[in-house]
């Protein structure tokens, strides 16, 4: 049976979870449709999700569409939980992006679509809420073409728009205008089709156009647009048919080597770790011993596979399926499973968190429990980047917004019995290398105290490339475990650069390597003082890397949000003055009768201030949407962050720490 792993994404309140419920009901998985408002949906299972009416954690549910099994992953729509979407993207075969026909294309919609297009994930657009007053058809299509995808193709028309009886009528072979629009869009992406259109004396057969539509959708060249209502069910049958026809579903290779990716980790009732894995090939059975991450292993004690709306206990999980694995105590989010398993972080699909805060237990006796609880939460969301300042005994964590902070506070109180407060939220900047720097320390030569030779060169990388590590030495010059130790230490060290911020867009190349092979005494006992270990490379790498980084130099960049602001026309003047004070830059403005629109960019540190001042400035009528846009180099005084590790920039202090640890 063919399978498609399908993500459903949207801006918050576009109706994504309601659409999931309608799909499950239409496909016969559930007999009654749950309500987000009532907290009775299949995928919002957490108490906090039901209480707040928003999706916080990604959830998986499976259903059948004819001969295709669809594993649907419902993701959060609120931008504070974009990290959940981040982890899901790597396991998708296709996606449905939900847009509100009333609110239109929103800030988060643009962020999501931009990422889907960059990753070339085949995507259908579903314009929801056609039954709501104020719903737009032409306006929605115009906004989609201008802001999301110029190659969007409307797949039908809407009757009764804005009423409870609104329906979606798919275009067919007899609709000449639809066939003509298909030819125009598809021919732009295919020279053979263009030649047939220009040279042919007869019309291109409709069956060929549908085949080409599916082919180009598979390659994320075009994006079909459907309309409907998750509440009334209008257009949902057409969406289901489009998922089956236009998105890629494949047969799994069960006989191939095991390969999978862990995209979610949670804890069971007894505290056991449960890993959600999407299988790309092969088959995992109970009691199999798996390799994952960098040199980690574990034995599978239980397996569940998502099928027919739930996760059922099985003996195995096979290619293209999504399953839950028990027994892998050391597994982490982002780990790949199989012989070529890795866990080195790659390029982020979205920006990392741009805010940071200090979390404080209300009862001093809870400090140890708080750190343990936050460590468990960091397993589920590594991007919170939990850090401890040993000197000041403070715990820091990163976040995307105030709602995420409230959810963490409620989770700690409800699930762990720990009441906490937070210090003031501050902005998280990043560093980028300015130039090239290189450093090396040789084994057996002063001042190197470790049994390792490590040489590293730091170069600026392309914007958005993250941190990359490459070899300028022969791969066979050292055992793989020693190279792995260097690579892991590089990524860990660059979490804090010269000014204390994470270093991004940086290419690190290993230029020198050397080690002393395992030495033993005559009676066969291992002599650590004469033999290089992974620890030698792990401890030396930070010293060499920060010296190379110091020579390269870094610049600090602050996060910038793009914003869209709808407001009464007579309040534009006062708002513009406030935006100037907050260092915002207005790129475009427009007036439509009594309504005005301002679009531009604003430092992330000022977004919360603008949100607080906006109601008074606009009589409560202003609507602000913002999302991370880019990083901008800081001008003037460079902000610094207190380092929370034992600083390799201070060589003496760092070496004393290593000695104490050993």
C-alpha cells in the first residue's frame, strides 16, 4: 500500500485542527467531529491545548484514502511554537497549507510558505472558512499570487460565498477557461508542453494536463488552490481527492537498510522516553539493537504504528510508516537511525528563538527539581537552549514569545508541581564571522596539554547556512571517533562566540590532525597517558576554535521582524511617530477609505512594546502581525551576553575546569 506523510500547517486560528477533524470524519476514522472550542479534538490531546484552544505539540493521526495511507501531522499555528513545525518538515512527503478566506494571507502564512517552497515540499493550498461573513475568493487568490506563490492554480469556484450554504465546485475537463489557465501556468515550467502548445494544431488533451499538473505539484513547481469549510465540510471531498491525485505517495522499501528520523520525543506515564520516528527505508522490530546519533545505541523494547486514527502496538514499523519506539534511553530529537546515523545539527528551516529569559523557582528548595524538569522539556524542544550560569546559579532558556513562556510556566506547575517566575525577557542576538582565522596546536608541543593535534580554519558562510564542518585533512588520518569528537565540540563551542552569542553562517575546516595510537604496557594494560582519546580532542577543540574565531573576528546581529499593521486612517500619523521611536522602518503604506495599512520591519526587541502601546494609539482597532524576517548588524554599542560555560577565551580558567572535571 502506498503511503504519504502529510503535514498540515497554518497561521493560528486559520482552522487547521478543525480541518484535521473533518478529514478524519470524512474518511471514516471518527464518527463524531470534535471541537477546538470544546477541547474534544483528536490531535489536541494535552490539557493545555484543550484549555487554550491552540495546538502546542505536533500530533500524528492516520487515515486511508482509497489505496493510499495518509499519516497526517497536525502542527502548531502559533508562531511561539514554530520549533514543532521545524522538526516535522524533515519527515514530510507533502503538505496542506491552510489559509483563512476571511483574514487572508497572514504573517505566519508567509513564513511557512516561504520555507515550504525553499525545501521544495509539494504543497496544496486550502482556503478555509468560505462559509464565514467577509470571506473572499478573488481577494484570496490575488493575495496568494502576490505574497505566497505566483504559480498557484485555482482548482474550482465557490457558490454562496460568505453564507452557511457556501459550496466549492471543482473545475473539470469541460471548463475551457480552466484548461487554458492550466496550459499557461504549466507550460512556463515545461518546455515540451510549451512546444506542444505553440506548435500543435489541436488542444492539449485534458488527461495530459492533469498528469502534468500532478508531476509539477510533486516537484513543488506549482501549487493547486482549493476552497472550502472545515465546519460545514464544503470542499473537503475535493481536498481529499487532490491529496490522493496530486501529492506524492510511494511504496516503502522494507528490504533496504534501516533509515529513519526522530522528529518528536515525549515521556510516558512512568517517565520512559518515547521516540516518534518516520521510517524512510527498512524495518525495525521489537528487540532490534539500533544505532542512532553519533555512536549511541539502544534496544527497542516496544513499537507502535499509526494506523486508522490511533497508534497501535505492533511487532515492527516499516518503511514510510510513522511509529513510536520505546527503550531508547539516549535518543534525541533530530537523530537519524541506521548505519549512517548522525545527530549533528544542520541548517535551521526557521530562525532560532529570538528571546531569552531567566527562570526562577518560587521555592528555593525546588531549584534542583526545576533543573531536572527543564532538562526533560529540553529533550522535547532542544531549541529552548537551556543554559546554567554556575557563578550566579541562574537558569536561562530561549523562547519565541510570551505565550510559549506562559505554557512552560503552566507545564511546570501542572506536571511537575513547581511554581516559577521569570526575569525580564531579553533579545537574543547572533554573531557572524567577519573574515578568516586559523589556529593549530600540535601534540607534544607547549602549551598544548592534550594528546591531540587540532588545526581549524574559520570562514564566513552564506547567510542562512548555519554552521558547517569540513575536512581539509585525509579522512583516514585518524579514527572516525576522533573526527566525530572534533565536530561535536565545534558545534557546541559555537553556541557562544566572542560576545557570548551563538555563531551562525560559519564554515569550519579541520586543517591539521594528529594522534597517538593506543599504547599498552608490557603486561597489556592500557596507558591513557600515552594514548589519544576522544576526550583529548573534545577538550582541545574549543581552545583552537576560539583562537581561530578571535583572528577572524565577529560582528553581532540583532533579529528583525517584518510587520503588517492595519489601523484607522486617522491614527496613522501618531503611529508613525511611535514606529520611528522604536527604530522601525516603514516600507509600504496604503489607505483604503477609513482604513490604513503599514508594512515594514522592526527590531524584535521592540515588538512587545509596540503591541502594548497600539491599543491606546488606535482606539483598540489596530491589528499587528509580525514574524522574524532577518538579522541586521548592530550599530553603535555591541550587546554582550554573559557566558554560562567555562570560557575557552580564558585559557587558564578553562584548563583548570578541565582538570577539575577529569
